[in-house]
C-alpha cells in the first residue's frame, strides 16, 4: 500500500490483517456446549428430584396407610385371638365335664356289672348243686309205681322252691331266724324241722340231723365262713358264706330242700340251725339243742 509522506514522497508500508485464533473459537464453543449441557442436566436433575420427592411422598403416605391397616389387622387378630382363647377354654371345660361324667357313669356301670356277676355266679352255683343232687338221685322202680302221686307232688314243690331260690338269690323271706328266740317261734309254727348246732373250727365233721357239717374257715372281720356239707354220700363246699344267709341244698331219696343258717360267729366257732321239710327223713336219735 503506497502512502504520501509529508514531502510528497511515496512510501510503501506493509499491512498485516490480524485474524482471531482458531483455538479460542473452539474453546468458546466447547464452553458454551458444556454450559448448555450443564444447564440441561440441572433441569433434568431438578425434574428427577421432583419426581423422586413425589414418589417418596406417595410411598410415605402409602406406608402410613399400610401401617394403619396393619395396626387395625393386629387389633382384630388380637380380639379374635382372645375370643378364640375364651371359646377354647370353654370347650376344654365342657370336654372335661363330659369326660368326668362318662367316667362316673362307667364306674357305676362297672359296679353294677360286678354285682350282677356275683349274683349270677351264686345262682349258677346253687343251680349247679341242685342239678348235681337231682342227677345223683336213684329212684326205686317199685317205689315209683306205688308213690307216683306223692313223688309228683314233691317234684312240684321242689320246682317251686327252685324258682324262689333263683328269684331272690336263695333268701327265704320270713323263714330265717337270727337268734334262738326267733328259732323257737319258727319251731312253734311247725312248718319245718329245726336242728340247732355249734361247730368248732378244726374239730372235724359233726352230725346235724341226717347230714354232717364241717367248719373249715372263719373270717370274723367280714362275718364270713366256709362249710363242707356231707349228705347222701357226697360233700358240697359252701365257701365264703355270710351270717344269716340261707345255705341251701337238696338231700334225700326224693330231693327235699335243706337249709343251714349260721346266726352267730366267733373266732373259732359258729352256731345256727339246720332246717328240713316235715316229710324229710329224721335221724335215728334226734340231737339235743346246741349239737
């Protein structure tokens, strides 16, 4: 470029055009991008924080509602548990009461069953003894032909006695004497023959009327005793009999009901009487009272 100096001379100066540096432009652009990105990230972060806070608030409210429901549920379960416990307690008491009632009933039935079994056993023993005695009776053909009517009457009477024995366990009501005075009253009635006796333990069999009686055992505490009765060439054990209990058996060619009643018991002796029908055979020599 030519320029005129003060002298009018032409001078030539060199003009250099200055341009901005490229790297500064890049830095500025990068900074702008970073700023814009940071601004966008800030807005995004703010949006995320807002959403997070909203969700946290919702979750907190939901947790509070759930906690309240859990508390309500716990209260209901507690109330139901108490009600169930009361119901179970009542049921257990009812079951215990019912169990106690059943046990008491079973014990009562067991006692009744044992009593019936004893009575049946005693009856079976008496019937067995009667059957044994009847089966051992031998009948004379000639005597049967001549005494048919008498034999039939005796058998009918015997059948009636058996029914009474089975019906009242052998107790002949109104025919039992519990002491000597009552026995004298029975003798005055004249319905049967009576033979008083006293038996000593260990002394052996003693003749009473037409039979023999042997005292084997005495239990004073329980008022029980055991006898062996010998009649018609056979012996019958009467075990664990009690005071004032009629001891019954059949004896004679034509079976007749005999009864032994012990109405007094001591440590080593017992006393009582033998009762026989009027038509029963009598001893050759009647024993005196007390034998």
